[in-house]
């Protein structure tokens, strides 16, 4: 139980940092390399599968959430590129 709590606290801080960095990048109008994001997305799928296999629930939570944030980032990038004149 204590191990899961420690893992969840770590996951919370990692997710908070990831969300903040993604928001700041988008807000500043900085360009993110879509190839990097797609490779990262594939990596997250494998990490989630691994965390499921070893039954690490905090790791599954962080992997699934980062996967969703990455999908949002891809959506924002595609919308931004469509708005360019």
C-alpha cells in the first residue's frame, strides 16, 4: 500500500510537470516536432503494456494519462497547422 502511495505521488508530480510544459509550449506558440510526438506516443503504448504486465497501477495511471495528453498535443498541433494562412 505504501509503495502505491509513493508511486502515485511521483506520478502526480510528473504529470503536473508534463501538463505545465505542454501548456507553456502551446501558449508560447513554439513548434513541436510531430515525428517526436508520434514516436513518444508509440513508446507510451509499450510502457503502458509493460506496466500492465507487471501490475504497477501508479505506472499505468501515469502512462495512460501521458498518452492522453500526447493525443491532445497532436490535436492542438493539427489545429494550429490548419489555421496557418
